[in-house]
C-alpha cells in the first residue's frame, strides 16, 4: 500500500524526499497550488498505484508521495 505524507510548516530536505518516495524526485502541482513529490521512475519500476494520490491529482500516481503546502513548499 502506498502512502501520502503531508508537510505544511517545515520544509523537508531533498534527501528526506528521496527516501520517502524511494528514488529520484519529480515535482507536480495540485489544483490548490500544493506540490506533490513523486518518484520520477515509479511507473518504470512498476510501483503500485497510490489511490489517494491519484484522486488528489486526477491522474495515475504510483508509489509513495509527499504533499508540500505552505512553508514546506520547495522553491
């Protein structure tokens, strides 16, 4: 089962995000302006579908993701 971890106040490091998603990160944006961090190779690696993340993005998302809001967003 894939997880969704949300950060709102404290910005995670790139290394923390890489560990969370299991590899190279890719940033995608949600309609509310939040950032969704996914594993750039999740589909190639055949990670399982993340149902919660897929609903948030309205697209097929695989593997663990991080949602960055407010002060936690990467700049």
